[in-house]
C-alpha cells in the first residue's frame, strides 16, 4: 500500500530502542498488571481454514510488578498448554543483551512482539483493562516449507525462503479481582469467555470500517524504533482508509493469497498464506467506545520485522 509517511505530516520521534522499552514497560504497568482468566485455543492452518488442536483450556494469568519503581516483575501462567501446568516468566524493563528473539513494541492498549529473524512470528495483545476488561491476544507463526524446497531444487533463493502460515493461537481473558484469585485450578465456565466457534467470515467488521475513516496513523520503524505520528488530511485519510480495507477484504493481493478471518475473540486477521519477500500481516479490533484499530505489521527480506503501523478509525 502507499505508505502514510509519504504524506505531509506532523511527527514525534524517539530513536533509541531503550526509550521504546521504557514505554513498553509503562504500557504493561497501565494495562496488564492483575489477574486474568479465560480461554485459549491452539489451531493449525490447513486447507484454507483453522483447525483446532486439542480442546479449549481455561488459561489463567497473574502479572505482578512489585512497585512503581521496580524494573522487574513476573508473569505466572497456569494451564497454558494443558491443565495443571505452571510457567513462571521473569519480566524486565530492559533486555539484558542485544540478541533479542523478539522486538517489543507498544501502542495505546496494545502490546506487540515481532520476531527478530528466523521464522516469521507475531504476538499481538489488545489489553482493554478500562473498557470491557478483556485481554484479546493472537499469536501467528509461520514455518519454513522444507518439503516444498526439497521438491523444487531449482527455486531461486527468494523462493526457498518462503514460509507458510502454520500456527494461530487465540486467547481471550477477563480481568479478575486479585482477592481470592487461585491460579492452579481450571474453571470451564471461565474458559467459555472465549467462544469455541471459529468465525465464518470478516464481513461485519470490515463493513463497519467502511462507515469510518482513519484519523491517525502511528508507525514504529524496526529496529531503530523511530516513532512517527501522522495526522492525515481529509483526502489522505480517504485514500489510506480505502487501501487498508481493500487489502484486508481481498482474498488475493497481486499474486499473494490471503487468509482473512474473524477469530473467536473478535480480532480480525488478514494474513498471507505464504510469506514471500515482503509479507504484511493485518490485525483489527473494535473497542466498545466505537473506535476501531488496524495494526499493519510489515516484514522485509522474508524474515526481518520492518515496520509496525497502527491505524485508528473513528465514525464519519
């Protein structure tokens, strides 16, 4: 799509990754601390649809940071893969070294992690703590198609780097009170916060976007973490809005097949089924206040996270 940064705009930039980590940490403290419980489903992309792998589980989570001045905390997860398992993950304000497996990026009510080389992977969480009290997360994983490469020995280097959409993990949890919260149990009623039905389409949400327009686009360049906020003119807003909706709606973009689906947690995804040289992944969510957002995650050279753009929509 035509990049919003080509338009005349007002910008505010921060170029140091440490600054981005500071803001990621502050966003985590604002929206993620507390106890959460809901459902998680693991799926595989097969023959044009998502096939559940195993049963839905009541995943439980506690995010704890001791105090405002602390630079460390802990995520404790229960029932993440199967009932009865426990996983403790230390969290830090700053990464201890330069070799990060994931880039950490923040937007308002949104935490994003994007793979840093290797197979393409994106984890996106909408944390609406002060809205409906829900955490909606999707994790998308691509996989090298080694079998296809073996069958086609004469493929170019670019073709050999192609990756296929493989795993999509879907999560929805509700914020719970900390008093009396128990982690190491499984409550089926709370798992049902997440619907089991995979959405049949995406028309309702994209139709809703057609009655809205983009009022702001905010981009983060990777790995510099330079941040740019773009206020669009009326004409620019119409053009960018139409382009984003068209790319989410179309089953094909050029010669690229896309999988577009409403997930059980309400997030709409529009994903290339094969991640070629410069794949773009889209994620959309509409908040209770009527605003909607579309996150555009751009990769380049097959595996390098390049840019994250958040488009904010409001009613016309």
